[in-house]
């Protein structure tokens, strides 16, 4: 399936109905599944057979959609979670524990920054944040003996910095740990991090993948390329017996291709229960079927709005990797030759007050805690999504107080520009 074009995979991957079966992925809206004998169910609990016994762990609808996303990213296995935050937490916690250390780009979504810097710190997991433009020497200096993962975002939300995936992957692999990349903004239509060396890819499927603001969700995809057994001492959860599953060793039983997702499902989903509902997975799949058609329009609108904003005297700075003047333009051309996304961030003269005044006067663009939607929306991160960060942390993440994040939807670009021009007046 991965040899087919990205559009064909958006429409067809993950589910092939048999004779007389539903053409659309069916919604299996059931908490439990019936078996004839206790022995049959016991094999599932021992991970000796494939199947379903409780939707808190797995559900057929979810697995079909996860398989589609894995095919889009070029991975070997995937899983859905209840949100993008849950996906990032699972991806990290699946290989980290108390006493572990993470190296992460400082330019990431505020919620993820807080997850790693505050919540996971309470669990005994420490982090070193590095500049996304760090040199190989600076990256190497961030690693410790207990480092277990490197994390970054393909296009950071909302600073729109572009991660040098190959550079971060090279550093991670020199130190025997995987690179985890959140690929929410470009989606696999515009960038596939696994092709550039990433080992694990995460998504907030709430964004472009759903694309209509209808269903919250997340996804994790494993490349199937990281050799856990080659670094067995670093990842005992994958390379030593799991006594909660009768001593199974995930990396031995499921190999490089399936160990990571199997452990995350059998262990973390079992214990945390952050499952995506089958109804949400069904809605997500509807969005995926048009993802390859929608993304070029988002990119077209984003670039048009960015070019317009660049010429306005009220605007201090525009961040959009598609602009030739953007410092990340060359990286964007390398990793995303067809464009990145429809999100533009720009700083207005006058700080928070100017940002709030501007957004109140918009008519098409709605003020929302959302992004990557069919409808244009915007917010001021310093007073919303990133308000838990200090001024120093905001500056390090490239988020000045007057920054407005605008997610350009699928409207006509001329109407979006007219709305913005009126608000700026």
C-alpha cells in the first residue's frame, strides 16, 4: 500500500472490505467483545492471539484508521489516542520512566512544553530544552547518560520554526535513542519525517487530519526502524520481561516493527485508558479521505496572507516558512517542497493590546483555541495557549506578547485578506 500515491492512501489505506461487507469503515460502538471460551479470551490477555476484548485498549474502528495514518507516514504500526497531548505523552512515557532524561526542542506547542517541563518532571523525568537551530556540538552537549528520547515538532506551534529533522535524528542516533517528531502541522501530505530519519511520529488528529473541528484525537506511528535490542540497557521496558504480561519481551516477540506500539497499547492504554472513541475515529477518517485535497488550499491561503501581512506597516514581523525572507525557508523547501501548512504567525506593533484589538475587528476569522481547520481562526498565544509560560520561556520559544497565530482555512484568499486589511485599519 505504501507504494501508492499519498492521495490514494488517504482514500483507500487501512481498510479493505470483503465481499458484502460495509464499504465505509464501520463504527464498532461497543465496549466489549464476546468469546466462546475463557481460553480464547485468555490468549488475548497473554498477547498470544490478535483480537479485541475491551475498547479501552483497542477497537476495530480505531485500528483501521490508525493503519491508514501509519500507511500515510510510511510506518509499520500505529495507534489512536484520545488527543494529541495523549499521543505525545504515550510516545515519551513508553520509553521513559523516573530517572530518565529527554532532549527537546524549545520551540514547541505550549501544552507540550508544559507536559514535558512540569507534569513529567513530577514523575521524575527531566528535560533539557535546546534551540531548534542548535549545532551538532550544542545538541551533543544536551545529552546525558540517562537520555532516552529526543523530541521536536516539524513546524512548531505557533512560532513556525522548522525542525532540521536530519540533524536532530543524527544526534539522537549517535546517542542510541529515538527521535520523536510531532508532524501535526504539515501532515504526511506535505512532510513524512520517517523518510528523514525520525523514528516515531505523533499527531494531534484534531487539526488538519480531522480538518473540520469535529473530533479531538491523537495518533502515534512507529517507523519500525529503531533497533531497541541494540540499545537494550536504555529501554528495559521493551527489552526485558514484562511481568504484567507473563514475562513477555516486546522487542523479541514483536520485533522492531511492532514492539513500540504493542507495548504502548498493551501497557499504557491498559493503565491510562486514553482511547479515542470509535465515533471520533470514524469522523477522523472522513477528514483523512480529503486531506490531500485540502492541504494545498491551506498552503495557498497561508502564503497569500503571509505575503500581504509582510507589506503592512502595523506588522512588526511575519513568520511563515513559505516566505523567501523567512529564516526557515531553506529548511522548509528541503523537508516540505510542496508547502507546509496554512498557519501564519505575526507580531503586531503595540503588543497584547494591539493583538486583542485586531482580533476583535475580524469578521471571517474567529477567535478560537483551535488551529488547522476548514474555517479561519486566530488567537494571541501569550494570553491563551501559552499563558502558563514566563516571559523568558515565551522569548525562548519565539512567541512575543503581540504575536497573533492565524490559521487560514479554506475560504477564498481574497476574502481573508480583505478581512485582515479591515481589522488592521
